[in-house]
C-alpha cells in the first residue's frame, strides 16, 4: 500500500546506477517502432508521486529512460486520491497519457474499462517477477502493468525494550499475545497496529487472515474468525491500545518512535523516520502465524506502470519501452535502494537483501506476498470494506468475531 509519508535515502548514488541501462524489452523496441512511419519524439506520463523526494526521484528516472529511448517526457503528477477519477475521465474523452502509473489495486478497475493495452502486445518481458507482482498487474489472464518495486508489512520491534523484558521476537500467535502482555506497562503498549475503518485497516489485518488460511471471497469462516479473535483479544486485554481503531500507519509509527509501543505492524517506508532517531535500535521479523510451520503471507503494495489505449501504435510502442526501461534490473535495484522498497524480480532478492539488511525480511516476504485483487479483481474494494467493517464491529465489542464477520459478509 502506498504511503504519502515515504522518505527516500540520498539519491545521487542510486541515480548514477541508471546511466546507460539496457532495455528490459524482449524482442520489441526497434522492430515495433520500425513498423510505424511516425517518429515519436515525446511521450506523456501521469503518476501520483507529487510529494518530495519521490517526485524528483521518479522524474529523474523517467527523464533518464526518456534520454535512452530518444524521447522527451512530458510528465503530470496528480494527488493520489484523484488519480482514478481523472483516468476514467480521460478514458472517456480519449485523452489518456502514453504511460500511466496506478496503485496496484486500482489496475483491475481501469483494465476492465478497456483503457489499458496488454503488455504482451509489445513483447514486454515479464520474466523473473514475483508471482504476486504479476498477479497484481494481471486482469483476465493478461498482464497490463509491471511494478519496478513493491512493499509489504512486517513486525518491527524495539530491541532494547524486548531485551530488558527478557522477550524474544514472537513467531506464533500465542507468543505474540504473551510477549505483548509482558511488554505492556504504564503508558507503553506491547503492540501497535492500525485497525481503522479504511482499506489500511484491512491491509494490516490480511497477514493474520491469509497466513491462517482465510479467504477474502468468503470471510465468515473459522480461519478468518480465528484471525479476528486474535486482533480482538489483543485490544481487549489492553496489549494494544483501543486507539488502534482510529490510527493510521503513520500514527502507529509515531507510537513506536515515542516508545509507547514495543512492537508495531508497519512497512519499510517508515525506516527513514526510524533511522532519524539514533538511539532507537529496532529489528524486523515476519508477522507471527497461528502455528509454527505455517507460511507468513503478506499483502503486496506498490505501483504498476501501464500502457493506455491511446490509439497511436507508435506512441504505445515507445511507452512500452519506457515501462520496460523502468523495470530493468539496474533500475529496480536503484529505485528499491533509494526508496526503501523491494525489487519485483526474485532473481534480485539475494543481492538486494545482502546489500540492504534492514529490508531483508520484507524481501523474503515478497516471494510469497499476495495481490489484494488476485482473487476478486475489481470486486476487491467491496470485500475490503466488509473486512474492515467486521474488524471495527468486533474490536469495539459490538459483536463477537464470528457474528461480526457473518454480518459483514451478508452486507
């Protein structure tokens, strides 16, 4: 899931790695362009990276790829909340940009309108991408978008607080409940997470739901009930503040930074803020599973780059080359390093984790991470709403986990 609060590392070294990159386009490029009599010298791009430092970093990456491809990039950035509505308007008026970035859960909705071109039409390589990444960019068995980098969530813990309490990072739900209770004292809670009534609340719940075999297609099951019981027990016992019902992920980070939470569920975009506090020693592990031996399954976040149906094949071919350039190995590594995200290609995982140890857990999680739209496609938002509605109902005590899920599923 995207975060408006992301902060990247110094960019100079990362940008240097982008000079003279080979295209990741397989069998396309000149052959496709040569089939058109039109010489493309400019392409338009639209994205929602309108805050610094991402705005400048992505802009520099686009410019460098444009130079490599022999085109000038005309870029427009828009607020994230208005991107989808603007895309739908542009699709209706046939004024779509040549290259379009989308938050990955939105791809299904846009692809369903016929506004995007399958990347296979331009022979863009999809080799070596993590399964969840391809799933996030796929609509009706065709890949429409590729993400250069992605993110997910894990369990951060304060090393000093845990060591003082004689607690080791938990790996199972029982250990999580025991550790959270032991770490709760005074104004310090053992754990912080986001359970607010938005897609963020659903996003933070998915790891315990999915890792336990829960299914978003039908949420009133024993597996999802067990996951919601865990969340409910943690709040009811006082190990998690009831304020979690309203917290954002940024609020959760603030609680952790202030020493008011010994552990937190959050993503790698918070690392720059944590690193600004030199006395804070923290570690990152996978979110615990119900029983030892279960696989920790996390949700996939990140943005995909697509080629809209503009009606101009020459410009579309050049746009596809831009998508491929952004997804080259070198660009993926440079972007991930600078932005505290994870390369989408599993072939880059070992090197990246070795070079970026603070991101190693997230890198491992991406191998099994799931796209939120993987099963439900464009129906995901409605079901995500049902999930966070059930979370709110159970955590406030208005209904038992089983009844909350049953009521939400029936909506």
